[in-house]
């Protein structure tokens, strides 16, 4: 049933991005040394400044696009923070910016947990071929995770060809909003803050609004009310919601494989993990690409949502409701009975089905499957969004068994009533091969989504939190196993 390929993606430490670096603030509570660093740079003589900039250009200029612009932007941040004069000569400003910049190798620890969807552009392909976009989780210094992409083609014979990633890695530019008032109320309610103080602000905006509308609403609150601690606390919580709902946009030039979604909101400060992308077709036939992912801030784990039509502009939004908690949400590729549906592991142990009227609030649900077989007795969850087949919704599952070994299984849900599990495999579909058992987390195979191509399931998977492999599954053979095993 399963055909393994030799294709592998291993982490590449040459893939680097630039981020702001504040000397002395590398650790929480660290004392800033920024002012003294700037003073030392200002005391350098002109020849030394030029020589240092020339050397930096030689070492790093070929590794990044528009590095000068990055240094200039980081200088402006440093100048604002330190109250330094804007009349610093251009070369010294560039050098200050360089000292406030660092490289991060986004894949220095691992690449893992991919999902695969059909590319928005299926033009200029040989007959029988499908172009795809694959997301993957990349892990870097400090075990911070981000979301990267690869592209490729599955040809008429089932052969997978990966495109060579572009030479650079580019972070998105992030901007606030758009905002949904109902979501603000829901997130405030989760923290006990959806009260009269919240109404002072949210009653001033429409159902959908932007950052300027929010600031006008906050500014409208009377200064005497702002003197109250309770009101200030609620406004702080409103700003927290706003900061975690944003738009990430990439410049037009870089290819999809050069784009990286780097943590931006406070909820994802430690990482954006395990994006489960699905090609979603709404009731009017419009196509978008949605993904739930795990936002981690070192203390809390919550699912959040990505939405895009072109893999260039992404809208990032929070979710609400009992079933939008913990890890492992996966959206269905369309509505069922007029409602959004998703898989969830909200209780950390069982696979559940949850429904929503708007795709943001997930308050209703029911357990689909619980640990029952030896290879999944610790917990069971999904390995990506359900895939619609003639026989039912195909759900790849993950199970955790003895020695904390992860394996991938499968179940089948009724097309009209996905609450019904109509078939299952009694054993794993995929386990770690002997050469896949060593890594940061040993004995693991895990996927965030597969693609159907010409009656075969193309399944990318991470192994042992180290690298990515690929298998294909014969759907006709799987179909015979359903019939043989029953429900």
C-alpha cells in the first residue's frame, strides 16, 4: 500500500534571515548595552568606519537582498529607543544598524511536519502533472519555529520533483488588522474582560474595522475613565488581541520557497508550528488556502489561522471557543451542511470533530476517536485536513504508543455526517524506518497534510523532528483494506 521514496529534505544552515538585535537583551531581564555600543561606534574614526562597512559588505552582502535597507531600518529603531540625534552621518548610521542586526539560520535545528496542497498556478505543465506548494516547520536557534515553503511537481508517473529553493530567505512585512469585532468580544470573554469597559471601545467600531478605527475608538474614551485601573487593563487586553491579528505580506520578487513566516504576535513569540494547509472552496466557489497552526509563547499553546489566495499575502487571525485550544486543528476543505468543520485535539488525548458558523469560533464538538489500539494508546490526533474521496472523508491520524513512538494511521468518515467513523485501519499506515529513528525527538513520523494525485496519496512527513521524507499510498489498495477491515 505504501511506496517509500528516496527523496529527503534536510535542514540547511545556509538559509538565514536578518532580525533586530539589541545587545544585552538576548535573555529575559537582560540589561541593555545598546547605548554604550552606540557611543563606541560614534567614537570610531572615519577610516575605521569605512573599512568595517566594506568588510561587512564583503562577508554578508551576498547572503541577503537589500542589506543596506535592513541596516537603515534597524538604525532608526535604535535611534528612537536611545533618543539619539538623527544628524548622525549616513555611514555611521549604517554601521550602527549593522551592530543592531543579527542573522538567524532558520533551519539550524530541523525541518519537519510538512503539509502539501495544489499550487494556485497549474499552468505550463505536462499532462498528468500537478504543481504543489508544501509548507514546513523550520526550527532555529533557541528552538524558535517558523513556517517555510517549498514548491515542486508530481508528474504523471507519480515521481516527485522538488524545485531548488531560491538563494535568499525573506521575512514578510507585517501590518495590523484587519479586525473582526465578534472575535475581539470572544477573546476578551476568554480572559474575563468582555465587560462595560470593553464596550466603551468596541461599541465605537463596526463589525469589521482597521487599526485606525481601533485607535479612534480608544481615543474616544474619556480621560477620567482612563484613570481607572480596570478600564486601562481592558484596553491593554484589547491591544493584545489587536497585536495578534495582523497581515503578513512579502515583496513581489522572492519566490515562494524564499518566503518565511517569522513569529510576529506575542502569542507566537516562541514559534509558529505545524501549519496544516488546505485548499478551501467556499459555498460560492471561491478558492483560498487556509491553515491552522500552533502559536507558542513559551507558556501557552493555542491554534491560530492563516489565510491566503496567493502565498504572498497572509492574514493571521486568532480563533476562539473550547475546541480551538491546544495543538492539532485541521480544517475541512469545504463546508458541510453549510457549516465550517475541523478536526481538533482540544483535550490533548482524543480526536474530535468541531463545527463553526464563521470559521473563527469553535464552541461545538464531539469526540470521533479515542486511543484504542496498542500503537496509539497514549493519544490520537490528525495528520492534516480530511481529504474528500468517493468513499468518505479520508483522515490521516497520528498515534503515540510505547517508548513514545509516533505512527501514522487512517480512518474514514461519512461524507454527509462526518461525526460517523465508517472505517479504520487496525494497524499503522506508516512507522519510522530504521534510518529515520534518530533525531531531536526519536521514533517519530508526523505529517500535517497530504495531496491526492492520480489515485495516489502523496504524503510528506517529518521524521524524528529532524528532516522530511515522502511516501505515496495506493488509494485503490487502501480502499480494499477498508472493505476488508470494516468499521
